[in-house]
């Protein structure tokens, strides 16, 4: 009888997991779409500032990041998390998360271009890899985990 109860508990966990998994997969896909859009915007801005305006890659990275930041918040609030939270409830947490991401992106650009003497394109690649990984974890676990819209 105890084995039956354990088996039922396992089946309930499997059923719960099967209900949770599709939503998680779709949310991750939405996160990726918003992230690719935002990273592409950042890339285009950095390239334009470096190639057309003649800026230092550090300043180009900083400015591109600051322009892409509010667009990223709107995209993640409205698309990734589908507006399930009040719009202004998460912005402070998003700002803290963005400071972390900002340090990684701009420091990464500086390290790549000034310390390693590589092209700013490698700095952009660092941003494309590290920033989304850090951001997804922080968004999922901290920024958009609180109150839902009623």
C-alpha cells in the first residue's frame, strides 16, 4: 500500500512537471526573441557609433547599452513575461540587474579592446553571451517574481 502511495506521488509530480514545462519553454523562447532583438539593436548602435561617429568602443558600448536598456525592459515586461506584473513594480529590480549587466558589458568591451587589443566585435560577442545568461537567471528568480496584476 505504501508503494501505491509513493507511485501516485511520483505520477502527480510528473503530471505537474508536464504542465509546467511547455510554459517554461515558450517563456524561454520569448526571452530569446526579445534578447536577440535587443542584442541586435545594441550591436547596430555600437557599430554605428564606432564606424560612423568615430567613437571609442567603450563609449559606444555604454551609449548603446543605455539606449537598448528601456527597450529591453518593455520587451521583457510585455513579451517575455506577458505583462503579468504591474509595469512599474519591477523597474527598480530591473535597474539593479541592468547595473550588473552594464558592468559586464562595458567592462567586457574595455577588457577586449584595451587589454587584449582585439576588435570591438569580440567585445560585442562577450556581451551577446554573458549578458543574456546573467539576465535570464536574475529576471526569472528576482525581477519578475513578485506580485501579479489583479
